């Protein structure tokens, strides 16, 4: 029985078919995922945003699959070769690989040796030898000689027959499926260095002689090997099993068995066995190797994109320092330290360059300049970019705070990742047309401390650098995934309609860049919005866009207090009903926990609003305009630890997690080079996924295990009892496999020749990834 699209998606996301059907209808009507997740819970049966994103993605894939299925059916039908059995198999194909396997024999292709043999009239001979192995191939071939067609002797004729049968055998969808399944279970990926490239490709030396089961290769190792191959340093080969020769023979035997080719001493048996052998080695093996390597890359890319998306969400949802005047510094040495003064709204009010560091060394003059600016504008926060000269600049601000404690400054080290991208962007040029690019970077650093979400949306997501191998993955899929994350985060927090920038507004559900620009233009021409209804006066913003966007807009001190909350305008009548029923005013109810906690959602449910929506409304009334982001905290870097040279084995430090991957977490400890806490060093228990314990932006305590000055790598641990070179007891056994699954050395199907200690710094291939992350 053919499984419907709705049934398949329902199974995949653990939902009911009616939930999937209703959601698909909403999506087809133009509703966005944030809107559906927040305001259509009754319709979807309470599907959360994760389920909805998966549903949206799978819906797109399965619809593309269906379009391809119909095209294939039509093509085969036009060829007059569509049988009932084939049609049923095509209609039941549940993935693109299976569908293309079925289509392979009917797919238009370039002129092959097998086709040329058929054109020369050798097909009857091929059929006869295959179905009647008692025939003598040499004898039968003598009757098909055609010198003018290139078949002047029996050898040429039998070669033509061989190509006809090879192509037929290689196009069997069932055989392809069976062999693909076998290789996916027992296949081993082997990586070797290209001869003569040992020195230039040293960063990949962990993979110079390396092997691992195809099915077990984690994303980061796969992408490292693919990068090594793409850069010309590594050769990759997928073999059927660790015992390569025996495995190839098993695969050849499967080909022979599938077509009932048996060795019984008959005249044609040896010839047909040769055909089976050639079919595997020339046709099937290469085809399946390419397919499975592509599948491995796709699997690795999807995991890498997932990692990036999780980190991106953590970064965007990091705690904002709040609307506080901020002094922001973009450190530098020769070119000086660029600093800007931002007011509590992020508006630029002053900018200057100082030269406290070598070669100018105007330390005292720089302190006087900063003191004058602070006394004039009264900043509360000091944001220091974490790039070149950051720790030296941190010392400068520390001395300023010591000499002028009355300023009550709070200094924070802020990631510069992506600041240069913003500086050179079209939006930055429009916002600060007369400001030097270097100062725009300082503005970005200061604003991302005040409100990370509002500032980071101005930067292309993949430029923020919190992924693993983000430059190696499918850029279209990466962008699509990250755009969804940004959209979800923006709508989870909400935006201030009267202060939000065009990039921030364009991420609101139902809006785009044009509508966002029209909103800002309307605001500039007519003044601040007094209520959400005024959105309908914005050019080209119609009822549908208003429906999608209004609930995520916030207006403080407006006509209606509900406009500052997450209550959608369509639900205002329900709130009025609640107020009237209890004879309360809006001021009496908003934030009145004692009163709201006594209300029962079921008392107000009707045909329009169900219990889930009413529960959300009551939660908003209890804490109107609440921010889902955590409380602001900051890390304190250890004084005197500014470079790799200052790190000592066993040193205890405080740091900020900058990036979480499947193999561990990177931590900024203030030395211009992130250290790695390997997955085995995250906790005193077995850890299968680092994201379960830590996230980007977390402040953590770490201990230094190893410092590799030459390769600029730092190994850290969050297990304070762990010693250098020790394999943590928590990682010695896996709950499922009974062995260490997280050795820092590449884990192979058979032991790799160059294995590193379990807690050594990362493999050379990862060093390149780290360099990418820091850019």
C-alpha cells in the first residue's frame, strides 16, 4: 500500500495525520512557522517549532520527490515500457536514491559500448548465452561477425555481449539496493596521503594512513577528509570491508547469484562469471562508491549545519546587557584602538582613535582621552573586542577603572566575529555614510553587548563563525537553516516597532526587506507608532502580513498596554471579555500574578480560542513583554594571562564558550586562541552530545591540560580532577558499545597507524577548522 505524504511526515515527527494535514494547509496559505507555532496551536494540535521546521523541510523534499516521480513515470510511459509492476515500484519509492535506481535502465544516456553492440545486432546472442549456459560462447559468436561494425572476430563479438550484459546487470534496482545496504553496513573508508604531498599537507597527517567504518564516521572527521581530498593532499577510497580482497569476491558472488549465474562446468559459465566480475568492478563498485561518498558528505554536512544552527541560536539568544550607555573599543596595535561612545539606545555620540600600544606607546595620553570621554558621556559598560591587542586594551581599561572608580564601569570582552562583515555592509554604509569603516566595527561590538540579537541579525549568519567546517558544506542548505534559526529567535524575543532596524524587522514573521524598509520610512515620516493597528497604514503591508507579524511587534508606552506583550491583536476581544467578567481594568490585571493564577483557561474557551492559546494569553498577562533570554553575566579573565606563553599546565581559568561541536567545546580564555574541551573532558559522566551540557555564551571554569605553542592549540578540561595524558574514567566505556567512543585520535575500523593520546590537542585537520572559526 502506498504511504501518503501526510502519513510519512506524521510518522517522522511523531504526530497525527490530522495535525500534519492542518499544518500543511496553513503553510500553503502563506503562514510562517513562528506564527503557526505561537498562534495556531489549536489548529496544529500543539506542534512545537522544531516539529514544524522538520515538517516544512520534509514537505518540501517529498513534494520534490513526487514531482520527480511523476516526470519519471511520464518518461517511461512515453517509451512504452511502463509495466504495472514497475509503476507500483516507482510509486512506492520513498527516497530519491531508490527512485533514481528504478529509473536508471530507462534514463537517456550517452551512447555506450553496450548500446553499440545492440545496434550491431548482438542482443539475441547475449540473451541466448544468458538463458542457455550450455551454449558455447565462441561457437555462437562466430555466427554474429560484422567486420564493418567493428566485430570482425569472435573476441570482439563476445566483448560486445559482455558490455550488453554488464549494463543490464548494473541497472538492476534491487541488486543496487542490496549492495548499497551491504556497503553501508560493512564498508570502510580509507584515506591515504597523495605521494609527495606529505609536507605541504601536514595539517591532515592524522589521515595519511587512516580507515574507519563508513557508517561510524562522525561529521567533523568526514569533512576533514573531504577537505584534504579537495585540497589535493588525500586520496579517499571506500572498500566493501576491512578484508578488501575477500569482500570484493563476496560482492561479485552477489551479482552472479542475483542473475542465477552458477558454476556448473557448462560452456558459458566461465564467460558469465567474468561478466559478473566486470559488472562489479567496472560498473557497480564505482557507482556505489560515488553514491556512498556523496551520501557521507551529505550526512556530514547536515550534521555540521545542525551544529552551526544550535550554536547560532545560543549566540542570538545570549543575555543582553540592556539599554545602557556603552563605550566600545576595537583594539589594534599599529593602527591604534578605535573607540566609540553609544548612548542607551545604541546611537553613536562620539568616536576617536588612541595609540596606547606599540609602536606609539601613548599609554598615559590614551588614559586621559578615555577619562574625558567617560566623564562627559557617563558610560556604564565598556565593550572590548576580543581580537588583536584585546588583552592589552583590557589592561588599559582596568587601569582606567582603578584610577577613576567613581565611573563605576563594567568591562566585558566581546566577540568580534562578523564585525568586519557588518562594517563593510550596505546597511552599515547607509546607517553611517560618513563614518570610517574601522569605527563601524566598534559600533557593532558595542551594540552586540547591549543586545546581541538586534545587532547580529545585521550580519550574514555564516560569517559569525560558530560552526564546524561551515565553508565546506552546502551553502544553500546552510543559509536556509540559519535563516530559519534567526527568524525563530527574533520572533521568540519580539521586536520594538519604534526602534527596530530594517535587518531586525525583516526577520519578523510575515515581513521581508521591502516591508521592513517601508515600516522604517513610515516611522521617519509620521513619527512613532502609537498602536499595532497603524501598521496597516504602512505601504504594501496588507491584512495577511499584519496577521503574521503583529503579535511579534512590541510598542511600549502606546495606546494599548497589550501592544507591549505577545498577545496577538486578534485575541484582544478575549482579554476584554476576561476583564469584563471579573470587573477589572487592564492596569489591575497586567502583572497581577495572584489574580491570574486563579483563572482557569477552560472557563474562557470557545470556538475561536482553545485552552493552549488562552494559557499563553494568561502567561503574557502575568509577565507582559517578558524576555525569554537569560540574565546577563560575564566572564572574568585571569590577570597576567594574555598570550599562549602565559598558560601553564594545571592553571585554572574562567572562560566563555564560543563554539560547540560534536567533538567538544571551544573556550575563549583571553589569549587570542580558543582552547578545546574535548567531549571526554566535559563531565564526570559519559557524554554523547556536548550540546546537552554546554552552549555558546556559557561561562565555564576550565583547567589547562596541554599547550602546543608550535601549532597554537590548547587542550582544556572542565573536570578539575583530570590530569594531562589521563583517559577519563567516565569515557572508558560507552553505555552501548563497551569502549571509548570519544578518543581524540581518529577512531578507525582497524587501528590507525598514528594515534594521539586521548586528551591530546586536536588532530591536525581540526587545527585548520579552528583557524577558519576564528576568522
